[in-house]
C-alpha cells in the first residue's frame, strides 16, 4: 500500500506492487528526469540530495521533477535533517520489469553519443 | 528530415535520425497506446487500420493516440484509398535503441500478467 501520512516530513511513495509501467515510462519521458536517473545510476547505491544534480532548470522545476520520479516509483525520497535525499528504486523496478531500466539507460547513452551530448 | 507536406493525404513523420527517446517513452506511457503497440507486435509486419484495434476510447481519442505514436516515430501511417494504415517502425526503433521496444513489451506483458489483465 501507499505510505500515506499527514507528516510533511514523510513523503508518500507507491509500494512496489503499485508501481505502473505507464507511470515509469512517463517519468522517464523527460530529458531532465532521464539525466537525473542516469546520474543516479552512475553513483548507484548512493543517496543524492536534489542539489547534487547540475540541471538546466530552476529549483522549483527540479523539485517538480523529483516529485514525478517519486510518485511514479522511480526514486525514494527521505529527509535527513533538512535535506531531502533521493535513492533510485532499482530493486523494485528490476523486480517488476526485468531489464527495462537498463535498456532505457542504454538508449539514453546511445542517443547522447549519437547527438554528441555529454 | 521530416516528411513535411501540404498534402493532407501524406502524413508528416520524423525521419529515423529525428526520433527521440523522450518522445518514444512519452508515446508508450499511456495504457491505450501501449495496447496498440502490443497488438501490432503480435501481428508484426502487417499494416493495421485504426479500426482494427478494439480500444476502450472514442474514435477521436483513437485518432489522437495514433497521431502521438506517429509523431514520436513509433508508427508509420499511410493512406490506402480512404483507409489510414499503421505500421510499427520496429526497424527504426531497434536501430536507434537496441532492445528497448522488446523490454518495454516484456514489461507490459509482465504487468498484465501480474494484474490479471488480458
């Protein structure tokens, strides 16, 4: 079940069985969110503050992107002190959709190489 | 380059090199469009009239979904007489993003099986 709470410091997340492919694909259908996930994979297992990502968008837009990633089940967000940390839910995604995340990441790398992007 | 035209019977498509991962993921982030692509894969190599799909949406919504699939480069649409036919652009997608379409289709099947859907 969803972790519903009235405590603003505890953020709602879909449980593994509530994660939907459509939501995951939507979350990853944006260049900025793809970049976030790519950066997280490169530092896998780590917890990332939103501010750790160098993104070409405003802070409020960054917050929006992380919210989409959280609500779709792609990342887990938790507070440590006043800092919101992000963790890729690779275990959940791989259990539900084996190979999907890797193929999307490979496609991202292929496209970046093709278009001459970093 | 995009096949731009003023002839309303010839529909605009992105060329292979114009297809973007973000657009493909967006096109596939909808349950109806995923179902369309899944049905096309089951009858691969064939041309499908929009009316060949049994979808839980109106005709105008169906037209919209096929337009999203066409503009993202997932399907090719052409007129044969007064019928609009749809062909999955698997060659283009596989060339750009090897394994991506298969992994998304596998994820769709996994989710349907898990949720007890057809």
